[in-house]
């Protein structure tokens, strides 16, 4: 299992690194669209979609992504797209709060079509935010991805060592409030370090953290980082809720040793559009 996990991670890392460093934006857009298409198929399966419907969901998300590329919505200055980011934020904040409050038993009571639609739109929007982030520079998109990774890693180790108070025992028994606050500390340390690196090296453009300081000031940036860290937890918990409602341990077995694509990107789904929304203020 460990060997599978390592090999899968290395293959994904090489593919994504190659796409990120390509002179063209197309390899990254196409690779990530393929992953999000797989995630849409997984979402359908977790939400009682017949096989044909689950495949159709993947195809629709892929088609919507191709349409967005054709319409040049992946460009940072694409008109009208920023409204989507705020709509996505509202959906994640309000919908996430309701879903987590009502728990796994209430989720299947929502009509299947509504669940399919919510997942498909949310996945497509997160992918569009990802390619727009890439258009702002490799430094920027890596800083967004690293925020989620830092929150997750710090929460894992902080929760294991300090965890006492359960965060959401009916959804994810292993998560604790101490883990959440450890994740926040990890994000703040990462942001501070990245700001220093931005100032020293410049890279190919400002990171998320530098742009937040330029746009919101220091106090606003602190609040924004707390919000982003919190929403990464919400994304993780919502996917855990859906899996628990479906009686599934993993979203699929597409990534040997890692489970499914959704298992790897769940915390990114709200953070990507929220990052761009904060910069549009």
C-alpha cells in the first residue's frame, strides 16, 4: 500500500510539474480538467447516480470546461467571471453550514438531481478558478495549493499530538478543534515565509499572500487567511459527509494508495474560488 501511494504521488507530481512549467497554458488546463472530470464521475457514484448518469456528469463537466476555454474565461481579466467566485463563496459558506449542521443522515434526503447539480457546478467552478490562478503565475497557483496542503499537514500532526475536542464526530471522528487551530498556525507560518520569499526573489509574479496584502492590507490579510483555512476544513468535511452518507471509505480507487480524485482535492474546492473572490474586492 505504501509503495502504491508513493508511486502514484510521484507520477502525479511529475505530470503536474511538467504541465505547470510548460510555456503554454493548455497542458495544465487539460490535465486538471481530466482530473476534475474524474471527480465529477466519482461525485455521481457517491450520490446514487446510475452508471450512465455518472459518466454523463463527467462528460458534461469536461464539455463545460472546454467551453470555458473556448470562451477565454480562463484569462485573469475575463469579464463577468468574478461574479461566479462570489456566488461560489456564498454556496460554500451557506450550503456548507447547512450540510454540516444537518449531518450525513439529511444529505440523502436532498433530491438526487439537486445533489448531482451542486457537485457538477462546484467542481467546474473550482477547476475554472484553478486555471485562472495558473494564468496569474506559477508562483500564485502554487501559493494557493500550498495553503491547503499546509493546513492539512499541520492539522494532521497537531490533531494527533494535541487533539482532545472532536470537531465533527458524526462526520469525521478523527478531526479535532486542536487540529483545526494547528492548521491555521501552519497557514500563517507558510504565508509569512512566502511573503519573505516574494520580496527576495519575485518569481514570475506575486503570490496569493502578497496580492492579499496589496489588496486588503495586513489586518484584512489575516482575516482572509483565517477564512481560507476554515473553508479548507469545510471542503474536507463536506466530502467526508457525502462519503459517510454513501457508506463509502474512498470516493473511488482511481488513484492507487490514495483513494479517489475527490479525496485529494476536496479541501481545494472552496478555497480556489474564494481566493479569487477575495482578490476582486
